[in-house]
């Protein structure tokens, strides 16, 4: 069996293969609730044959949204809408485990949708007041956030735990905490955005304090679910968070009982400098894997070809691969990867069995 299509257990959750669909924001919710678009979109991806599907960043409070159109899980109506979406997907025959990413935007909140420019929104434009570890705006022209107090952080930690409980009640199989891409927990980790002088700033130990408190609170709130953490392995910017600090954080995350760590990069500052190439972030995942050999690691970053994905797992650089934009372009990517590697995969819907290529003896299996 090709390593990409071998099973793996993540915090007790059994995945049929190593292909992960990472969170990709749709900016299409209404008052934090998933809409018909989400049921169609995630239902489509849940039939792809991937081992795990992770639903987009979902805010734990209204001010934690990136845009007014983000998903949320801070009230009962949202929980009910998530539950309806998951029931619809499973009624359509999907066997794919589904996780949800819980997060808070911090200083990157109150912005427009990307296809509408994505710029900052003032309160009279549908935006809101934003918060962060320190009163440092994300970029010129963006709001200056309010620095969070210790009491605010206690409240936010409780909000993450409550949203996790709602996720469990809605029927999600796992939870991912968003500590990447310049959002609130990443803002605490990076010295570029965290200039606090209290116990939440300064040393690496202090900068890790809030994200680790959130992890502990969420694990206590939903002990029955695996809880993973997504990180940026580096800020790709001078003086910022780097892979060596991330390796220390990964060790703390492992000690805190995380089920996996999902290694991406960047997003904290518009001053980042990234050299894009196929698999350009895999080295970050490999460094984290070396630091926490017992913790499952997901690698991402322009992984578009089956052979590259297979080699990442086969060489031990990571345990799983996240296929994001390539999956949006080709929602049957796992089928096509299996065909390219000469394999049989389970779980294709019976109405689609006739789509098997004539030159592939057995692509699908029950």
C-alpha cells in the first residue's frame, strides 16, 4: 500500500488515509450560521475520499470574526445550524470524519470579503472594534486594536471552551485550534505582534501562555474529542516567530495532550517574504516532526501532485498532507491521486462508480 493511503489514528479518531482537507474560509455565513452553500460545499468535499475534512475558521465570539460573513459557534442558533449541516452531509453517505477549526481573528478582524477587496471595515461599514495582545495594527490603514486585559483573556479562554462544547453537541468529530496565519493565538506567539510586559509577553514561555491555556480549557471541555492545533511555523519576517520557537511550542502542545499539529506558515504581517514553490512549507513540518516524533503532523503548502504528497509521508517529513486549493480546483483529488498511484480507495458513492477510468482495474471499493 502506498503510504499516502495507509490509515492513521489521530487522538483515537481513525482516518482511512493521510489526506486532509484543511480549513478554507468561505465568507458566506449569515450571522455566524452555515448556509445552504456550506452544506453543498462541505458535502461535496466530504465525498472526496479524503481521510479528514476540517471546516473553516469558526469564531468563538462576534468580535472574533475575520469578516461579517464568518461562521460562528457562540450561540445556540449557530450550533443548531452546524448540526443540520452535518446531518445533511452524513445522510448523503459520507464516511469522512469532520472537524471544525475554532479561532479568533484578533487584530485581523472586521475586514471585508476577499473578492470585495478584503479591506478593513469601520463600525459604520459593518465592522466592529477589534482586540489583540498589544495595541499594534496589522497594517497601515487598519484599526488599532485594544490591548486585551488579563480578565479579557480569561473570558476568551472560556469562550473557546464553550464553543468547543457546542461543536461536540453539533456532531463534529474533532476540533482544531487556530494558532496560525496571524490570528489571535498566533499574535500572542509572535514578538512582532506581542509587546506585552506582563506574564503574557516577553519570553517565549510567556508568549505561549494564552494559547496553551486555551488548549487546556478546550481539552477539559470536550475530553471525548481529539483537539489539534494549527500553527504558522514561521512569520517569514525578520525578528518574528520562527521554526525553532515553533518547535518548542509544539513540544508544549504535545505535553498538553493535543491530538496533532498542523503546520502552515506566515499571515502575521504584510512584510512577510515567501518564496513560493511546490511543497514550500514542508520543511517547517519536518522540523516540527523532529521535535515531536510522537505527535501526528500535517504538512501543507502547494502540495498538488500525488507523487509529492506520497513522498512527504513516505520519507517521514509529516504524517499527513493538507490539500487545500488543489482540492477546491479538483474536489476528486484523492480519487485521481489513487488512480495515479495505482491504488484502490474505499467510500465512493455508488452513483459515481461508473466514473472509474477504463485504464484503472479497480479504483473504488466498498
